[in-house]
C-alpha cells in the first residue's frame, strides 16, 4: 500500500530522474549480441530491466559492475547459448517481445515466460511478422505467453505494422539482424525510435530508415542512458498540482518520438521551460523546469500524439481530472493491453473520487473538477497507474491510499524517494 498525504507546501528542487527504461532494455540486448566488451552508464536498475539482464546472462552474456557503469562481455551475434530452462522476464513486455525477435533466429530451443499479468498480454502482433520471416514459434492458447521458440532460418521481410509500436518494430529489426537479405518496418505513425538510433552505435548497417541488412556483425559500444521522460512525467505532474511548486529535472531524454506529453502540457497551459543539452548516445537531452501554473485547461488530445506519449496517458488523465473543462482522448486503444487496461483502471479510480469520466473503446472524456474526495484506490498492480494516483493524491483533501503499488519498482524504484526529496509526503506500508 502506498500512502500519500496532501502536500502542505510546494514541491521544490533539482534532480535527475532514473535512466530511460526503453533505452536500458535495448542497450543490454545489443551489448549482449555484440562482439567485445560494451559499457553502459546510467542504466535503469528496475525490476523490468533486471529481468532482461538476467535472461541475457542465461544466454551467455557476462556482466560486471564497475563504479558507475556496467560492463558487458557480449557473445557475438552467433554466440548465444541455449538456456538451461525457461527465461522468466517477469512483468516486462519489452523484454519478452524484443528477446522473441532474437531467439527466433537461434539454432536452439527456448521458452519465454513471465508473471501472470505478462502471460495474459497479447503477443499476436509479434508472432505474425516473426512467422512470416520463417520463425518456428508457438504461443500458449491463441496468442499469449509462454512462447516456445525452436528457432529457424529467417529471411528478410518488408513489414507494414498495423499499429505504431516500438516493441513490434524493434522485435522485427532484431530478428532482421539474423535474416537473409534486408528487413524493413513501416508504421501508420512514428513510434519510439530508440532502436534505430542505437543500432548504428553498435556498427549495424542501416541502408534505409527502419531497415537492417542481415548477416552482418554487431560490435561493442559505449552507451550512456539519459533520464526517462516517462518517469519525469510524474514529477512534472506533481509540480503542476501543488501551488507554488518549482522543479528542475536534468539530463532528461527529449527524443521527438517521445515528446507528446510535453506538447500536451503546453497545450493545457503549463509553465514549462526546456533547455537543450548536447545529445547523449544519439539521443537528444536537456533540462526541464516546470512551475505551478494555476488550473490547467482541458484539451482535445490529437490522436497522432498518442504514439509519442503512450506511457504518459495515465498521468495526463490525472491532470485532466483537475483541469478546467473537458479533456477528450481518442486513438488510445493500445492502453487496453498494457500491464492492465490502463484506461479502465484510471477511469474507475477517478470516478471513485467523484470525477466525471466517459469511457470509449479507444479513449475517454474527463471533465475536470475543482475539488474531489479522499479514497482508497486500486492500481491493479500497474506501476504507471499507481504513480499517477500518487501524484493526484498531492492535492486530495487528506491524501489517498493506493493498493498494490509495489509494482512501481518495475520502472521507477526510487519514485517515493525522489518525490519525498521534492517535498511530498508519501510512504510504502
């Protein structure tokens, strides 16, 4: 249970949020596939990322800690070894989908599994392209994990993904490293491009956008991971919810395929100042200063922004709940198949607080209120829903209690510490 009391004073301070989760997963996987020793600085030490590290260790990569960096002795593209048993990636959909692409090309059999939540999430979106490439991969039931993979000789494909998904794109491109010929992925809208930015750092030939040439080498690299904009979003929301707040967040990744939340905040009237820094490992970075801006204004969120802020929709729903007017969100059906049905979990919690919410298949309408009541809310073990409710609790009359919030550690293990450092009153019980 996470207990959060109403903030009695402004949130103030300067800190660096934890490393980017998406980039951390990819840096580990690419380092494990590389020939030689790679170095990663700023890696996120969350449960999801550690699950990826553990799986790669079982496949033959060797890890060692050295001061502020992680050293990885990779196996080379053709050097992965058969694991001694199923690879358990916990709650991490990114780990399962990206590793499925790699394992689909191996000469040995493997099995990918996770916790109950992950094993109930649909995997059809990666099974289809991998099978088109020649992978021998079987799901449990129709399209869910555990995934049993026998490997196979892959051939490149030109895959038009029906959804804008960085996990699907990355899965196919990683499989394409092993495939005969070229592999290309196109999407209806641009999704996160961390994989495309990282592959060339490891010496991977990309002859065209979202295209890899198979059968080439992957070579060790030094990678620095910027702070996670998705984690920073909760700290930013806290500043916008508590009068007098003034917070500076440093070394935050400002990838243009991830900045939809920043655009949404500006559209709602947030006092937001961004200072650009030199890129970190092909990723744009900078500092964000955010100050309490009075009551925000509800917006019609453009559907084309959704892929660039899919993880920030729950915290945007929190801000919409106390904004002036109505916020309408559409094109967000992707949130129905995350760690939970995030639209439903957030909607139920807001309604419990007395905030009007209309539910649609691909989104919600939220009418903001000037005040709401206290309650005990259910996060349904979803880390982003738990942190979103925790931010909202900062302006609840007496605070809020959030059940099943221990999963916060899957993406932001230092969340309570960082919020407390800024002046919030919260604790795990």
